[in-house]
């Protein structure tokens, strides 16, 4: 059974992309090398990470962190699991500032964990990207983008291209000098030229999109 390593050689990815895409290479030289994400080396709990992703949705980082802190205090734990979330009822979650939809999502996540439907890190190490996406998107409130952020920033998978991400699409638009953003389908086709390091290409596309906006605060992503 093949195992997937966490993280990848960013020097090799950098050299590969410089050769594969002349237009992207110009931006890469301007921006400089992007270092490896240190979270690739750290263990994490997929259920806890998904719960936090749910709580952070559609909120500023500060507001979400406040709500997360309240829930941690209420359940008496710093890890979100079926057993710890059982320490608080729905009105209690609402009192912490958790919306009704997010409460339903947390309960669904906890129920799926209890049924053994959420793969742990060991099991994920034997699953390819699509298999992990298919295992997690049935969770209420968890979409493909959220799982892709986990694949990129927590699991360190080298070949992930979030084609629905606006920042990625804006970056690709600038790289190719397009009048409008490429559709997700077109971006997926274009992105074939960046394989097997589409994750590293994505990091540049985000940077390129950010450079287009003066004094723009970088967007917090669900795995930040």
C-alpha cells in the first residue's frame, strides 16, 4: 500500500516550474522562492481541524478565534471531537456565538466521527487526494475547497490546485494576461502544465493575486 509523504522538496518544485512555464517563471523570479510551510511537519487531528474550519467560515479571523475560545472553555477541552462536543448542548453552542447552521455541521461531523467515517492521519497517508476529498465533503459545511486547504497546508500534498479559489483564478489571469479570470474548468486544464507541483504553483498564484491589490491584507484561509 503506497504511502504519501507530508510535504515536498520546494527547491525541486521551484526548479521544475521555472522550466515548465515561462510566464509563471517571470513572476517567480520577481517574488523569489517561497519557503516550505512548517505545518507540514506538525501532527494534527483531522476532526479537530474540520471543526475549526467550520467555525471559521464567513467570519474574520479575530471574531472566529473569539468564538472558538468560548467553545473550548464551555467544553473544557482544546480539541473538538464527538466526545468533547457532547459536553455542550445546542443552546450552549448558540450562547458561544455559533450559528444554527454551524451547530448542525458540528453535530454532523461528530456523528460521522463516531461512525468511523472520518479518516485519521494514518489512514490519510495511504489515500490519494481525491479519496480524501470524497471522504470529507459529505460532512455538512465542508466543501471541496476546505479539504483542498487541508491537503495543501496540513498534509503537504504537492499536487493540489484549488480551481474554485478566486485568488488562484485571479493569479492565473495575471500570469497569462487574460481579460477575465479563467473558469475552474479552464484553470484545471491550464494547471496540467504545473504538475506534479500544482500546490507550489498555487502559492505563487496567491502571491501574484495579492500583488494586484494595494495594501490588501492577505486572506485568512481555513487552515491558517
